[in-house]
C-alpha cells in the first residue's frame, strides 16, 4: 500500500503532534508495491525517535493507521539518546532498518 503525497502530509502532521520527534521512518507496508513480490519482511513499518512522546496520541495514531491499511502496524519507538547510542554501537536493529528500503519523513538527526 504505497502512500500518496497527501497521505504522507497528513501522517507527518499527526507524527509531529506526538511530541519532540527527531526522526520518523516508514518502511514495510507503507512502501510495498502490490505488483512486486517482496520476500524481505522489515522489523518495523513505522519507526519514531523522539523525546516526550505522548503515548496516548501514539496509540490513537497507530489504531487509525491500522484501520486505513487494514493490517497491524509494527512500530518502534526510541528516545533520542538511546537511538544515538545504538546507532554509534552499530546496533543490528538500527543498522538493518537503515539499510533496508525506507523513507525518512522527518530527519532532524542528519542521517
């Protein structure tokens, strides 16, 4: 289910409303093409790095997105300090996420 620019814009506004978001990455079901067979199953469909993230707003966002795509969304959430530490340590989860097909909706970390 490939997101249109209008849907991405709407998603961006909702992600910014969660808190101080530094990085938002979409992959998996948000980028998959119905015509191609993708054997790669990404670990997350939505990954957010930020501080002071409102968990209630995040839950509502995920429920809404799941209703739109018709599937459960796998997501990851990290605070900025933890992400920077894991990125610096070449953490497998972070490395696989950044090496697999993805799109950065928000990138205030300069990746």
